[in-house]
C-alpha cells in the first residue's frame, strides 16, 4: 500500500516537471519572437541602409542633422549641410534616409 502511494506521488511529480519545462520553452519562444527576432531584423535593415548610401541622398543623422551626402568613403560620410558647409561623420551616425 505504501509503495503504491509513493509510485503515484512520483508519477504526479513527473507530470508537473513536464508542464514546467513546456511552460519555460513557451516563455523563451515568445521572448525570441517578440524581442530578439525583430531587433535582429532592424539591425540587418540598418546595415543594408549604410551599405547602400550614395552621393546625393538626403539623410538624417542620429543627432537630428538633416543633410545631403557629399561623399561616401569606407567608414565615413561627408555631409553637405548648407551652401558649402561640409561635415564628416562616421557612417554609423546616419539614422535614415529621406525620400525626395
């Protein structure tokens, strides 16, 4: 009789362990699809943007400066702010391009 109760208790504990593992796998899955995956996608799009910069593009820097690209080099971009005013910044400082 005592052996029977112990066997049932052990079996119930095993089911609880399985449910707990399934719950943790679900939490990790949700975390991946709602947090990690979108961030990786955003980083990929930003890298593509920086690789496709060309002379004449209108851009906005991370500091909020609106300018036109004057030259593009390997790691830097020279921006033309106004009539002859030029500013050299790191490529990673370009936040987005502006249509137009």
